C-alpha cells in the first residue's frame, strides 16, 4: 500500500472515476465503489493494470448496510482508512418539480443527501475511535441556497450538504479530523449528456452546452483538487467549502454567456 487510504463512493464513472484515478496516480491507495458490481470490477482491473493499489466493492450509499460493508471491505483490504469521499450523486434532470415522480424525488434525496449523511456518520465514528481522518463531501449547484429553478430537489440536497459539512466540522473540532466539501462546478461528463429536459424547456435544452463552454471545469482539475485535499493534515482546515468556480473563471463565464444571449444562441427560460 502507498500513500493514504482513500474511500470514494460513486467512483466508477464521471467525476468519481476522475477522483479515483487522480488519487491512484498520486500514489494513494484507493477503495472504489458504485451500485454496479461489473463497473467496480472493471475499474479495479484498469487501475491495477496501471500499477495502482486499489480494491473495491459494490455499494448503494442509500443503504446503511452497504456503507458498513464498504468500510469493512476497506479495513480488510488496507487495514485503515485515512480519507472518506462522499461523491455519489444523481440528478433528476432539468425539470420543474411537478414533472418529477415521487420516486424520482426520493431517489435524489436518498443518494445525494441521505447517502452523504450516512457516509459521514460511519466515517466520523471510525475516525473518532481510530485516529485522524478527513471526510470530503461533494456539493454543487445550489450549495449556497440560491434559487435554482428546474433543479430544485438536486439543489436542495446540495445546500443541505453544505450545512451538514459545516455542522459536522464544528462537532468534531476537538479531534484531528477535517470535514470539508468541494464544489466542482460544471464538468463535462455524462451527467450532462442527454439530460432529461422538460417539454416546457425544449427551447433551452442546448443552454447546458453553452454553459459548459462558459464555466466548464476539466476532470483533471477536479482530480487535482481532491489530491490536494487528501494530502492535507487532518484537522488543519475544516468546515471549508472549496469551489473550483474561481472568480476569474466566473467572470470569464459571465462574459461568454452574455455573448451567447446577445447572439441568440442561448435562449431565455420561460
């Protein structure tokens, strides 16, 4: 085993995969997971072939028993856990709330919020009993409580994750434990490919492409940020929300969006 032992939920595709790959390339041992056993097996094989120290197990973060099994798997494989990343998350698309089924809304809350709460509960109990540790949560659009029409449930979970992160940091400030969160910004992954869009918003369905052009963050940047945080001494910085949407990137993005609106390429929402 090399470096720190890092558990990453939802780590077989998209941002989670980029995080796992970056950590492995930086010399850390990575424990990967997702709901798909085949995807976990494939990623473990890919990283192992590249010389990385990696293991993994299927995990549905909405199920406490799955998270407990993930921690136990990490301890059996690696002997300890140093960093726990609550990355798993889903979206219900770009639709008003009345177009979401009750089950769709529950699934977003179950995975994005309940999964993060349960992951924090498990990891923090382990760190308090066994030594230093770092929990890194994934937040995103709506994390400051700003209005986010048509992604209301998703945004509500991210605002809650921000509050959860700061509260848990305060609860554990007596220990060498960090609890922080990352706002990755808009990252070009399958999260935005064929995104479910309301018929009411058909005219604006290409706006995501223009927004990605304006504000897009690369997977490499996200991976590098998690490597930086994993290397941090536990307890040295806690309760922080680290955003990759820097002021400079935001300013450039706003200027680009203005150009798209003036040209008519980007449509106004109803």
